[in-house]
C-alpha cells in the first residue's frame, strides 16, 4: 500500500469517491457530510480530518475489488488508519481505527441505536460481528480515544443525507495539510 500524502488522498477520492456508500449517497458525499457534522459540533481539526477520511479504507476495497463488497468484513477501518498513520497523528488515525468498534459498542449499549441505523449500516453491523458483549464494551471503553471514536461514529451515522449541500473536498485540503505530520 502506498504511503499517504495529501495528493494520494485527493486522488483516491477523485477516482473512487463517486461510488455509492450505503444505499443512496456516494463515498465522497458521506465523507464531506461527516466532516461538516464534525465542524458543526466544534470538533478539533484532527477529529474533523478523521471524520473526512474515516472510510478511505472503503476506497481501497472498491479499487481492489472493482466495486464494493457488502458481504465481507474487509476491515476498512484498519486499512484506512494504517494507510494514514505515516502521515497523520494518532489523534486522526485512532478514531478511524475504532469507528466500527464504536458502532458495535453503541449497538450493545444504546436502546434503539440499531433501529436508527440505515439499512446498509445494519447490514454491515452484522458482517462486522454484531453488537459487543459486555466484556467487549468494557474493553472498548478502556481504550484511549474511545470517546472520540464514538463521536466520529455518530457523524458517520448521520452523514448519509441525499443531495445535502456541503463544502467540496478541495476546501478541506488546507485543514488536512495543517493536521498532517509535517
């Protein structure tokens, strides 16, 4: 896998961002909406970058498989965070690495959460292992950054609005450069 750079990230979204995410919105629209929600909620620049890039691992899956695979857990959260870790600090990559675990945690602990998920997120929850057990919940909460992962998860869950007007990807490049490790 190539080392992350802002140019390689932009290229990934240019190449594969128009592919559908979930049911209705594209990968790019989902990323932009998630970043917009993080900004609205006053998140740090690092967490906004995480919201924007949290599903970049899906773009690698799409590229590798010549399309999305909704039936296999390809661990997009790990692929994405590993790609980004040479370029971004842990405050960006850790929430990305844990955003699927955050979904499993919320599914186990928050009544009505699973029902509130989109059909695609409900389907992927099952592929990803379903709700956590009580011991898995405790282990997740003990991880550094779990609270940020839960915040990211909520933006992820709500960043699926068809035809929502948000800033374009290029407008986020200065923030990505600022947050990057040099």
